[in-house]
C-alpha cells in the first residue's frame, strides 16, 4: 500500500460543492434510478422509497443516512496476513488492468488465454507496487464461459497470496467466489475485514441491470467489500459537461451504496468512479484528457466530503492499441490525476491498452515505471540539516564537482529513483546494444518479472478442497 501525507487536490469551491449536491439530490428524487431486480425494488419499497415499476425515486436524506452506516475504512484480507490491504482515506491500493478479452504480447494482439491469465496473476504477485491481482486481469477465452470464473478463482488463490476480488457476472459466479474465498481464507474468517471484494458497474445512465444486482445482493449479504462504479463516458453515457457527469456519478453510486446498506448495514463499500470523454468525431472512448483529469480531482474531493473510500476511474488508461508515446502520456496523465486526487483504490494501474479491450505486456512495464515515479514524487520531502549537505559544500568549495564527494559516495546507490525503462546511453552505445526503444525494453523487463516469480505456499488440503469445489461446480453448471 501507498500512504498519502495530506489531502488530495480539491478544485471545487463551496459554491460548486453546494451546486453539485443540489444536483444529485434532485436527480435521485425527481428522475430516479432504475433497478431491474424484484429484491432491490422490495427493499427500497419497504424502506419507504417511491417505487414506480422499476424506477426508484429516493429521498436524498434517506440516502445520506444509509451511506452513513458504511465504514470509513476497512481491511481487505489476504491469504498472507502480511499482504492485507487497509482501504482508507490515507491509503492507496493498486490493481492491474481488469477485464480485457485480448492480450498484446511480443508484438501480436490475440485472444487472451488461461495461460495469459496465470502469467498476469504471477506478475501482480511478484510486483510489490501492485496490491492485488483483482479478479480478471484478462478474459481466458479458452475456458467455458459458464465455469471459467471457477478456474480463475482457483488460479488466483494458487498463484497469489494477496487479496483478490470476486466475480460479479451473475449470482452463481458471485456465490462461487464467496464460497471459494471461505475455503482459501478459512484461517482468516474470524479476523476483522472482508475476505473478498467485488466491483459492481452501473449500466449508466441511471440503471442497474439484473446481473449486476444479483451479484451486489449476494456479495452484500456475505459482507464482501463492494465497489459501486458508474461507467461514464461524457457525451455517451453522461452529458458532455463535467458538473453534470459528477452529479450523475454521485446519484448512481450513492443509490447503489444505499441498497448495499439496506441489505447489510455496515457492509464495507467504496464509492467508485469511471469518468472520461467520448471523441465527438467518431464516438470512440478517449482517455487522458483534461476533462477526465478535472473529473478525477473533483471526484476525490466529493468522496472525501461524504466520508467514503474512493475508487478512481483510472489507472493508466489509454485509447492507444500499442505501448507507444500516446499510451504513455495518456496513462501518465490519468494516473497522476488519480493520485493527486487521493484515490484509495486504483484499478487498471498497469497494462491497460485500447480502451480496456487489450492488456499489453510491454505496457505493464511502462506503467509500473510511471507508477513508481509518481509514488516517489508524492512522498514528502525530508528537509533537515543532513539533507542540506553543508559538509559536501565544505569539501567541494567553489568550482568543483560533487561526483567524488564523500556525501555523494555514501548515497549514490539510492539517492535517486532509478527508472526501469529509461536509457541514458549515448547514441553510439544505444546503437551497439541493439537500438531498442522503450517498448522493446519494456517487454524484456516484463519477461524478467515473470522469470523471477515465486509461487506462494498454500496448504495441500486447502488446494485440494479448492480443486474439488471447482470440479463439482463445473459438473453442476454443465461444463
């Protein structure tokens, strides 16, 4: 985990905050939110909210009362207690890209496989800068659709001892995730924290579909940590103005969080956001622009005002299909804004390409370098007598240099962040070494991480029980 010192950047003044608050209150009370599940509608109706068909119009004060039941911080439990993640206002946890059906590796874009899934989990386990492999670092298209969530959950527990996320594609998948978490973390069941988390996406604008609601209800009843995330591309799933998108984002997320608290008061939740823009020339998603950066900064401020942990909409997001300059600058802009905003949970931190359709092998290393640089840049500067280095000046005096000074020789190994990709070779040496650009160097770095991976230990009886569960459930599902 990374710890913030101080609050995030806050671009909204009091008048703006009041206007946005009036906006989301009006949206949920006058327009309402659609919930396509009878259990959700029943719970809202019994709580005294207005239900007309599938549309629920919510009393804003009721919503605030419900979100007030959610904890301000909580722990995501790992198989290895040393890997636990505390989700709170002052911490940031990072996860790799999630959900891509394609991988780009060794210059080739292709369908992702279960072997790719395993390799991505291994890299997430190996990297200290990544706190969890998530649930779906890529979509293993070579496994049956109805049961692949079982194979993925088993692989997550076999290959990683960090906290993992659970499936949300259906009620059955959610329940399987919970059951397998209870097997793998049986030694943690009495500990204070959530043994599994999940991300629930809103079908923006203003709609929760039945599959997401089935998963939300199952995970809420089990006490899983639930990230409620509107998916807003301004100009497509939200209006083109940033304030309108922020209002919609709050209306959708707070309505879902209220439902979670109706199911299980005190259930850990995260206010999610995914806020970017649409290219008005061709309708494609775009990332890394100033609008999404401003939206991220404002979203963090709004979440803190509500007392909720916050998931940022990025991540090293990019529309580029390859790990090129566009991918680097768009990813860097989005990640910088997320960290400046004080995001507590950052999905898609490494590997995201092509608007999320692809996870890129080379992009993994590019993003890790960016992420590590930002973490160092946001670490408070130590200013004291020792850091002023008066003795170095006393030794070098006027017109000298500090390369051979005692102060430098004592510190040169770790005085500066050492980039994992950038080269300082002159042209001749760079040419002799193969004229490799950053993407080529990045692929080699990612290969090195995979080679250095060490599988964490898992009790044989636990591994066998996980395998038996997968076998049984696969037969029950018809695969």
